[in-house]
């Protein structure tokens, strides 16, 4: 099922405050800088109360509210279209103020828990061969407000409030936009802000080692997921060009530092590609690579992205790979992605920004979804 609404926002006046912290608010609105509690009050309205209308901020003086409304705004990204999966997953295409768009996914888990998968960039520059987002190229980084705004817009649409989980596993490489991702993270994790606990927020990287090292030193910090996807440098460099810059030894060393600096286990994602990275030798090499590292491995059967170059292994082979890891002390589970039928699963997010086309209109890459070879 798919629905589209035209997005024709009125001409906007003033700076959008969404994404600013208290200092940023005070800088953008000097009338809130003194007394200092005024910028903190606006911060709480904007994030904890999810308020976008200055007029309703009842503990600010009326004259101040009117002045703010005259020259500033609080605006969330608009939903341009939505696709709904048979499994309850919703993929939303969100319109940004400059005409760019990103996808964000609402994923209800069988446990009842909700996960929001957010984007950190418009497109992606990393060129991983198995990922559809790579095919659209890179347009730009998202701002902190555009990331916080994805969460707030999806909360509103789904009548959701914390506790829920957030994963930065949508479009883009979060560690190439780390300052903005961390600014968004601080607002999302702040009990005075959006109030999603830090331990419920995960940042996923293709393996940007300096970013992992910087993240390791931050407090509070999100959980780390690393897209490993291969057990040898040769295979990994072939699939993920970033491995040529930061090969496996450096990547796993940085992950060890990250794990040592906190209590949470590092998650390794492993997109399983039939005949490419799914052998028992791969399992053995993974065990060696991940030895003495507090971690868990999520085996993700490859999701189709169009013009299939890869296939997923049959379920029996996936289970063999999983058992091979577990037998040697590496916790591993098979994660069947949700929302495959609507192109909302891992690696499937895409938007035809270059062609100026949206969901389901204009030129599109080969169709995805349905059954897969190997299913
Ligand atoms: N750039 C970040 C986050 C986006 S990708 C990263 O690489 O981690 C989110 C996850 O989807 C990654 O683990 C990636 O390896 C996985 N993925 C990409 N393409 C996939 C596909 N076709 N099938 C299954 N998982 C895929």
C-alpha cells in the first residue's frame, strides 16, 4: 500500500530552531539569552513537549512569544509519502526544506518494541556494492534538526513516545557526519529533550575508524554497530571500498578500544551473500577476528536492491554459519529484515534525488521486493 500527499509548504520566514541546543537557541534568539532559563524553557517546549507553535508556550511572556513567532520557526520535516509493509513496517519519505528527501522507517518488533531507523545523510558516498543507497550517490549531510525532526515526525504519525529504539541505519554513513549526528543524539538522549535513553540509540558504521575512536571517548555515547560483512580484507575491499582505507585489523582494533571504554557490547552486522562470505572458513576467520571482543553478530540475509548481483543463502546455510560462530563463543543471530516487500529493509533505502523523482514516480532502478533466489 502506498499513499502520496503533495508537499507544498508555504514560503517560510525565519530561521528554523529545530536541532539547536540551549546555547544555540540563545545565540539565534538573543531575547532568550537572558535570563538563561528562557532558552532552557524553549528547549524543553521544542523537544520534551514536542511543541512547534510559540503561541502555546504558556510560560513565556506573551510579547516574547509574538516576537519569536515573527522571526523564527520550529519546523519538522513533512511526510511526502508512506509505504506500508504486510509486516507492519512503515517507510516514510520525508521532505526537507531545500527539496531534498530522505527515508525513515518505523519498525514494530514482534516483542511489541518499536524501532525507528533514521537517515544521517541524503544518499551515501561510500559505494558499498550490495547497498541500494549507494546507487543514488551522495547529496549532503543532514543537520541535527533534520535528524531529530525525523524522530519527532514519526512519533507524531505513529502516536509514539519513548521508550522506543533509534538506529542510525538509514541512508548515509553517520560517522562521516559525526558532529551533527552527536548533536542530534544529545537532544534525543536528553531526559529534558526527546528522552530516548542513550542505550536505546545505535549508530551503525561501515567502518570509519577515526569516527569510532572519537565516538569511543564521548559521554554519554550511543551504542555502536559495525557493518563487517566479510572475514578477509580481499573480499571486504571488493564489497566495501572503505576497507581499502581502514582494513580489518585497524577496524577491529578500534572496536576493541570502543568496547573497552564502555559496558555495552559492539554489534557486528554481517550481510550474508551466498557463495561470497558464507562459508565455514568465513565462520572460522570471523571467530579469530572477533576474539577477545565483547560483541554480538547479527547475520542479515541479503535483501534485494534491483539488478541482483548477489543472492542470499538458503536458511539452512545461514543457520550453519550462525552455529559455527556460537560454537566458538561468538553470540550470533540471524536477523530477517522487516519491510522487504516495500523496499524498507536494510540496504534498500533510496530516493531519486538526481532525477527529481520521488517514491514510485519517475525513473527508478530495477524493481525490488517479492521473493528472492535462495528464499
Ligand atoms: N552506513 C552505515 C549505515 C547504513 S547501512 C553502515 O554501513 O552501517 C545499514 C545496514 O544495512 C548495514 O549493516 C549494511 O551492511 C546493511 N545492508 C546494506 N545493504 C544491504 C542489503 N542489500 N541487504 C541486507 N543488508 C544490507
